[in-house]
C-alpha cells in the first residue's frame, strides 16, 4: 500500500469519525449549549473540508464544469468556530469580539465571485478547461483565508496564554493545559497550510495539501475527544459547585471511631473537644473540597501545633490526616452519586469537585473507603 493510499484511508476515517462525533454529541446527548455547538461546528467544517478533498483526490467529483470547479471553502469556518468555542469555554464571551458574522460575509462574497467566474469562463472563454481565471482566484482566495485564519488563531492564543485575568473563573475548574496543547498542534496544522500554499504558488503542485489534510485529521480526532470530554467535566463541575453551597448537599459529621479510651491516657474530654473542633471546622468550611489542603494550614488556622494536631487526627479518627480528609471527600461524593439529580454528571467531575486532584486518586480512595468503585456504587441507585 502506497503512502498516498494510506493518507487517503486516514483522511476518510477522520471524516467518518468527525461526522460520528457530530451525531453523538448533537442528537444522542442532552441538548448542547453554545460551547458544544461551536466545538461541533469546528469538527464539522474540518470534516467537510477533508471530505471534499478526499472526493476530489479519488475522482468522485462530477465532470460537470460547475461541480468540478465549485470548491467550497469550508476551511474558512474552522478557525472562527474554534475561536468561538474558545471564548465560550473560557467564559469570556462578553469581553471579546465575535467574528462569525464577518466570516459568513466573506464566505458569501467568495462563493458569489466563484460562481460568477465559473459562469463567465463557461460561457465566454472558448477553451474553458485551459483558463487560469478560476485557478488564480482559488490561490488568492486561499491566501486571504489563510491570513484571516492566522489572525483569528492569534486572537484565540492571546485569550488562552495572555488572558489570565479574563479566564480566571474557568481556571478554578480547568488548568487549560489540554487547550494549550491543542493550540500548539494547531500551529503545526497552520504551518502545513502555509507551506502547501507556498508550494502551490511557486510550482503549481498541490501534493503538499495531503499532509495538511492528514495533520488536520489527527487534530480532528484529538479535538473531538478532548474538547467534549473536558467541557463535559467543566460544565458539570460548575453546576456541582453551586450545589455544594447548599446545605442539603453538605455532609454531616463523621461518627467517632469507637476507640477504647482506656488504652491511652491521651483520650480525655479536652482532646475529644479539640478533635470535634477540628472536625467541625473542616466540614463547616468545606475545607476538604480544596485539593491543596494541608495539615499545616488547618493546624495554623486553629492555633494548634502540627504534632498535637496530627496526634488528635490519628487517635480520634483512626486515620492519618490525608485519609481523614479523603474519607470526607468520599462521603461527599457518595451524596452526589446516590442522588438521581446528578445521574447525568460525569464521575470524574464529581471526584474533582469533591476535592480529589485526579480521576485515579478519586477511584483509589473511593475503593479504599467503600470497597467498590464509584461506578458500581452509583449503579445501586
């Protein structure tokens, strides 16, 4: 199998994956909001552009002069859709300009000019197949669209890399590391586009576009999964955080461990009261929801020495500090997992919002304190 055939297979596979992603997220999942809508549009326009390229390269385009020369610039909408996805994902939609209307205007103008040129060449040029008018227009159209897309790409980069002040809200739910990697991959794709266009202008050879389409296919795979998965987690976390502020979703104090006070002179009413003070302070202020919570910070806030604080936790809870806090987090997670109101929320979002810093630590702690996984526990309800 030749390299060209491999590229064509990967290209059409990416197209099918893109359309499949659109069908699942738009028609199977619950009603999407604007963030998911623009993510889907980004994937859709990459898929449409690659499908058109695949049909042309494999000779599936009609021989009709109109159809053969009607190159629809679907790629013009990719960066504007991604830009819109970025501003809605980062919750800064009221602080930046939108470019979709301008993009639609440019798209319509380009299509009208193309149709007018096709009509002119078809009716007025004797050897229409040898005319360079449409080819020259396509190159200039590509140059203009590349510059416009680079401009929007830079705007999106500025929001993510430079706009920490306007993205401060979303940073408490997501570190944006995935979207930063996406932008870095996007630089590679745009670079392939610029190189392919330069080669076409210099030599007329369009073979370099195959690598552009291949790289965009890989980007499509990654964008579809990461964008939807990450946004689902962020969306659920935002909703969960507002629920955590309500008393009905809080957790009650843990019961005592049932230790025998006679085994150690450390057990007495004063120490019991100090431990209850710790327990009450952590739960009332929901400190366990902070993934960066440390024993030193809580002890300092309560005016206790670290050693005394640690011995209270170890003696009265039967856990070390880390396990004591994780037991509270698991208790909080169980409240969400057992409530049908949150049955559509991702388990990862619940774990992260309950104070765990990753999916693996959440699953590990949950299994430790309940002897079952979060999925198994939820299935009971």
